[in-house]
C-alpha cells in the first residue's frame, strides 16, 4: 500500500504530471468549493471609514480631556448636532463643544475621534441666548463621570483598515474557498476570481448483472449503486462526476465506453470488470488501447484488484499527456475504500489543491471493539467513532455487503499479518467524518 501510494503521489507531483487543470474566471459565489488559481488581494480597506462599535455619541476627545484634566469637571454638557446612522453618514464636521448621535456601524464624523456609549449619557433641554434676539431651546447631552474617566482618542471606534488593509493578501493560490472566504473576497471588491477548473471524472460501471436504480432486479441481478456512490465521493473530493452508465460485458462495449470517456472527461474511474475472471474485460481492453500500468493487485483488503495507470496521448481532452485511469473492483466496499485511498488524491491534485490536502487526515484511534485482520493484506476496517473518539468496527465487513459501507466514520488500518486486533489497541485510521 505504501509503495502504491508513493507511485501515485510521484506521478501527481512530477513535472510531467497531469494537473492542476486549466484556470477559469468565475463569479465569487460560484467559486465556493473551488480552488484559487491566483492570489487575491483586497481592493479597498475594511472598514473603508472609521465606524462606531457602540450606540451613543461621537465626540472630540479633547473636549472631554480638557474639561476633566484642566477644569476638574465631573460631567460635561455638549450640544447635540446632526446624526450619523449606518449607511447615512453625518454631512457636517464636528465643531468644538458639540456631539453627534451615532449608531453602531455608522461612520464617525470628521473631527470626531471617540464615541461615548449611550448608557454613559443623559439628554437635556438647555436654553441658549440667541445673539440678543431671544432665547431658544436646544437638545444637549450630559456626559457622565464614568465616560470622562474612560475617554481617550479612538474609544469605541473601528479604525479604517483595522479589519483588512488596502491591498492586503486575503487568500493565496491553492486555497479552497469556503463560504466565509467568499464573503471576505466579495466584501473587498473581488467579485470574480480565477479558479482551477473542476476535474471531470467519468464513472464507468461494467457488468451484465447490473440494473438501474428504480428497477426491480431479476434473478441473479443487482441494483447498480456503485456509480451513485462514486459520484458522491467525487463531488465531496471536489470533482464533477460524468455518468457513463453501465456497460455490457463485451470488449466492443467496454472499448467504446473508454474511448468516449477519453473525449469527455479528465479522469476515468471504472468500477467492476478488473479482476481475473473470464468476463473481467476492463484490463484487456485498456491494454489494447496502450494502457501503461503503474500498479495492480495490491496487498489491500478490500480492493485487491485495484489498478492504476495511464492511457497514451490521443485525441479528446488529453492530446498531450494521456489520460489517467483508476480501475476499481466492483464490490461496494472495495470501490469505496480504493477510491478514498487513490481516487480522492487524484481528483484533489487535478483540482489544484496543495500536496498536504490530497489525502484524508489520519490519526491514531483506540479500538472500541475487536477488529479482524488479514495474514497477507492490510485490512481497512469500516468503523464508527463514538463520543470518546473510539473506533467501533461495523459488524459486517464483507466487501460485497452494502451494510458494510453505511453508517461509518473512519477506515481503521489493520496491518498485514494481524489476524485479529483486540479492543483497546491503537491503530492508524483515515477520518472520513467526525
């Protein structure tokens, strides 16, 4: 297994490797789940102006500092001017001795450099002389002793660029864009971004016994579910599944399907027909097409017949380097496990993700129950993780049993030669979900 994995990764990392695929420009919302092909920088700062982080009053801190430090004032009355609300900045500059009503998220007026919280103030009605003509009432704000004690420039203000500076690097090439990342990009002016194209992965199932989902199978037939399973795994890995349907067990049909896949996809993943039986035609047909085999017949359970290699250069989507092919056994557990080990890194490399993101995370887990091993092959046991993080092996582990691929969270790696591993032992596991 380690040799096979090393061969696969070497192919993907080499100078003549197949990926990543071409770049394309897409709207930022459509880029969620895609991989950035170029670094993205902020086109403007966030916030783009100083904003209040409190409901209250914008003030000149010097007014309060002078009243406190030079005159020993315990409170201060400021005349109330205009208002600054979120999305509606105050138009006038702040004059000495005045304040502006301000809301959370609103722009701090020019000449103001602090905000006094609303709970530290009191509204007053004051009478002012009006140039000898008479008296008029004005609304004023009394600033409390608490606010005077705590005042300083910048109080309760988010400065311009305090979240994101103008021109700051937001995400580098190779980043997989999540919803929060997309919000950051859009909020700083990156309305379209350059991403790697999603790998188009042809799914080819073979076997005369297969009937489509929705059709009741006859005697000796089964519902073909592997294509659906692979499509889900491909999407989760970042690829775009291309369903080729089920192919009859004839050389002509298998060859036509492979050639069609070469014209319409970046990678072919076949399920079934790769063992050594008389009706297993996948490898003979691939070899007729010039298939260069990299590995086959692994010390792996389930999934021993798994085969990986490359078709030679030709037409279609691979005119220069040829097309990668991963042929998996047809048993459901074999298909699932072998895809996680080899199909997933292929797709993630083609999609532009960096090397450390190709493989599933691995860690040591404690077995919550005994696990069966194999004398000659590594056994990847399907197991459920409990609340304490222990791995509970599923009761059924047969490669052909659908029950063995449902309701599990991890693949526990039992080394070759360990026929049985007891509860309490620690083994390496691939974590699929937590």
